[in-house]
C-alpha cells in the first residue's frame, strides 16, 4: 500500500510541476526567430532598435480566460494535494478520497479548457505575428498535464484508505 501512495503522490507532484512550468514559463508560442510568447506579456525583439517591445495582454479577452483557467488549475491541484494529505491522516479506514478526486478532475477540466481556448485562437496570434510560428513547449506541457490530472482524479476516486 505504501508503494501505491508513493506513486500517487509522485504523480500528483509531477502534475503540479508541469502546471507551474506551463503557466509561468514563457514559451506558449514560438516564433521563427527563436522568440517566444507567454500568457502574461506579448514581447517581441525589435531588431532595428535592438530592444524588446512588450505589450500587456489586457485587450485580449480569450488570453485572459486562458490565464484564469491555468491559475485555477494550479490552485485546484494544490488544493487537491492538501486535501489528499489531510484525508490520508484523518479519514477512517476504508474511506474513499472523493474530495481529492473531484478537485483533481476539476483541475483536468480547467487545463483542458485553457489549452483548448489557446489552440482555437492560434489564428489570432498568427495574424499578429505574420512571420509564423508554432506552439511552444508550455502549450505541450499543458496538454500532457491534462490526461495525467484526469487519470489521477480517477485513481483518487477509486482509492480506499487502508492500514
């Protein structure tokens, strides 16, 4: 049983790390000149002035939705880990981790929604940056975190506390 708890905890921590990197790092969209765009600022390198030109993303409603969903997924994932630890030490024998599983399933839904909104609006990024580009590794990490959080939530729902 301790090996199962170790694996479930390691999976949860892996999901947390993936979500932190995906949310806070700056490579959601990679431009051909090895520049990248993140969720918080739209910064591009101005070759003539040799400076960074940054603009706030406040005018982009869909990008604000992606920001909110990714932050919500981080909060829910942290909350579910805290709930898991609390339930692990206070729940009676034979109890199920329903609250933890539900939080983790909501984490999965938030990540899925955020990454999907970003993918749908990729045409707007291409319109703003006509030089092209592609999705960055943070976008890929968000998509990797989605099924892992989904599987983790299902595992928590079926997991029983034993001694």
